[in-house]
C-alpha cells in the first residue's frame, strides 16, 4: 500500500485541537502506542503495540524530506512478520513511546502525537487509492496544514525513531564515579 504523509512540530496542541474542530475535523479517538524499531538492511520495520489491540508490524520505505512524501508500506501480524523476516529476534534500534490523538478531515487522517522525550507533533496522512492519486493526497495535506499553520511549527523530515536516536547521541555520557581516594 501507499500513503502520502507529512510531519510538523506542534507549537500549541490545544490550539491545534480547536483549529481542527474549526475546520470540521472529527475526533476519532486517543491511543497509547509503543513503537519498537528494528535494525534491518533495507527500509524500516517497527512493532507497534497499541493499548487494547494485538501488536502489528509495519515495514515501510520513505524518503526523509521536509515536504509531504510518498511512503510504501506493508502491515504484518506476528506470524507474517516471522515468515517475511525470519524467526531469529531482530536487533532493536530504538523504542518510541507516544500518545496519539486521531482526527479525520475528509480523506486526511491527522495524528496529534505527544512523543516522550521529544514533544508534540502533527502527522498528516492520506492513503493513496485508484481514485485518489498521490497528487490529490499532496494537495489535501498542504491545504489542511496551511489551515492549521498558527498552531504548527516547522516541518520535520525524519521519523520519531531518527529524532530519538539523534537525541540519544547528543546526550552527554556520564563518566563513572572516580574510585575513593586511598
């Protein structure tokens, strides 16, 4: 499957919610999710755990760009993932903890995410279909993003996993305590 998606910083989450209501968006629900990203040679693979649902695996390819971008993805259950990627446990790269507030405006799904250790973000996602090509998806996202601009910050090119990995590299390493003087 394919979708077009775009991620932005959220400067004011409450204003974003009010603006979504103002443009006629419908609140779908709120979720707590844990995404475990694995190191694989090609693309991205994550295990998504959502409170109350069975875990699912998302395998995707997407370019890191600041503009809305096309993503190719496949969703697997546990058995399908083992068949595709093998039974040997994959090395974990990074784990993302987030709360997700889901909204719908026409064909656009909006995720207002609070990501632990990173902050607040908005993701705009439109599924590509035969009757809705990528160009239509890009336009729908750009129009809605412009309507919500007062609540948004800059556009983000990378995944939450990339941002967390960068954050972990930037943290100062604590030196072990010096041995007591004799």
